[in-house]
């Protein structure tokens, strides 16, 4: 059970909150590059850490990120004209460049005004189909961390964004809970659940929920790293070798501060960012990459996002609400465990059903929730480190060798840590820990 005070500290992300100050020390996904498809295209309203922003792509292709409201009379620049190297407010024509410079004020000819005023502009970087933004102190701006998907060829990578009405912590906690996979995602994980039979689904190498073995109570272990922690779920594996040696089947998940996880599938990885738009809204960015070109249509079907009742590429909004029970088909529950279709729809429905901010004071946690507990500890520890004038956990971590072993059968006595030797060397040398 969590105290109400710690729950508030962890979930509130505004600029004057301790967690807000902590999260501002990291780079964050702001939008997909495809949401600003060409120079001088329509600007994009954006919310990040409670800030109201406008993103635009100028005539040279450079992305600018400014506070949404014009310095003159507070009109939204998201309605403005993007032209001739900047964004111009419709109301009185004040024009700003990507770095926030005020370059034209048609209703006030005195050039001294342009020299005296400048809009708040935030650093942005485009990488791997994502526009990344930094909202923290300029003198503490870190280098953008290099995720493995950034090295993938463009055709071997795709990005999906889903905007959800729920706090970022509960969305990240859902991704840290391996014990829910074989239950909530029964149709994908254990397709024979209704007949109490199990046959591993060998035909869907893109599905991160498909199980190779029947086991809804995995042995769980989490161990700290410099970037956050690794989390392993061990299930009973197949017999191996001439003597039929017992094995354990392991899935190993990196949990990367402050809200990222890597979910392994047989042929690709899902890197998931639960980005706080504000206290009650999250933008989930799912980046998929592998050794072959990504079939985006197949991925959207697995996630359940091919259904326009739930989601559209046009605005990335998750549309279902309590008004329609999140689109749940109760009659279909004779054949479907949840009455939902698609693993992302199931995850979002669970997160949204907890209310916009989950009341953790009423919980009763069990051993299967140890990764959830660790997430909370690391978030609170990071906030207190920032309060002491130190860096938050993982902000400078090297992520280039982070990977997620998927469904590997290893001897029962073997160490799962040996599957990620860059973080847990077997030589006895201490691994790099969150510090």
C-alpha cells in the first residue's frame, strides 16, 4: 500500500512539482515526425509535462517548439500561418522563428520591440521518426540517449502513438507486470484457454503476448542497472538434451527510467514510452524494430488499433471511454476472455479503468507486483535525488546495448543475467547500478 503523499509526488508532473522538475531533466518523445509531414505544414498543438506547446516545421524543414500562446494577446499559435521561415499569429501577424525570435510585428512598426521580446523555445531533435523535446534547465541539458531502434534501417522500424486519458505511472506499471500477460491477453497468449488446452502459437512471430509455455504464475526477479532495472519472468521450459534436462523459459525486459520498457517478440522488439502529457493524460509511443521490414498493418491488427472505433492515424486519440465500456463486447466474452480485440486495447482499457490517477492507497500487492514496486521506488528515488541537486536515475545511461531476450530456454540453475552480459558480467565484477 502506498501513501497518498507519495502517490501525489509520483503522479503530478507540472513545472512546480518535484516529479515535474525530475522529468524535465530527460528528453521526451513529443510527436511523430509524420505529424509534421512537410515544410510549412499545419502546426501541431502539443502537451508535454503539463505545458501547452505548439510544434511547427518551418520552410527549411526545421522543427520549432514554442509555448502555444502568442506573446502579444495570448492567441494560440496553433491556428497560425507557417510561412517564410516562421510561424505567424493570425490575430495581429506577429511572427516567430523556430528559436523563438520575434521577427515581425505588423501592428507595431518600432523594431525595438522585436529585439526586446523572444518566445520560449525548447530544444528539439528528430531521430528515428520521432521529434524529441527537452523542457529542463539549459545548463543541465543531457545528450539524447541512443536507443537500439535508432540504428535500425527506416524500413525495419515503425512508430505508433496512442493518446490515453490516464496517468503515465499506471500505464508504465501495466507494462512492468508480466503476470497479467497470460490472463488479460489470454486470447493472444493462450489461445486454447477456453478448452483448457494449450498449444504454442508458432504462426505469429510479431506477437509479444504469445506464450511458448502454459504458466500464469512465473517466477519473477528484478535487478537494478544504471538505466533502471532488468526484469525477468521465468516459466517452466521444454526438456532439452539427450537426458531430457529440465529448463526454464525466460523473458527479460529492460525497464528504462523514467517510463520506458522494451517488450520482446520472437522477431522484433517493442520499445514503449509512456510520456506524460499532463497529470491525467499519457501519450504512448510504441517503436517497433527488427531485422526485416515491418508490416505496419499487421502490427496495428495485433494491437487492436485497426478498428476506427478505438483509434485513428489522423489524431492518435484513443476514442473509447466508460460511456461505451471502452468498446467491450460482453456477448463476445463467450469466446474472448476480455470482450476486447487487441493487446493494446486491453492494456489501455485496464489503465483507464483505474481512473485518471490511480488511488494506490487501496491496493493489496502480492509477490507478482515486485517490478511495479521497483518502478515506484526508482521514480521516488529520482525525485529525491533531484531535490538534493543530483542527477535523476538513468539520464546519462548508455542504452546502446540494451536488448530484451525473448522466450529462451536455459538450464534451471543457469543465470538469466548471462543473457545480458553487458549489464551483469559473470566475472564477479559489480554491474553498473542506478546511482
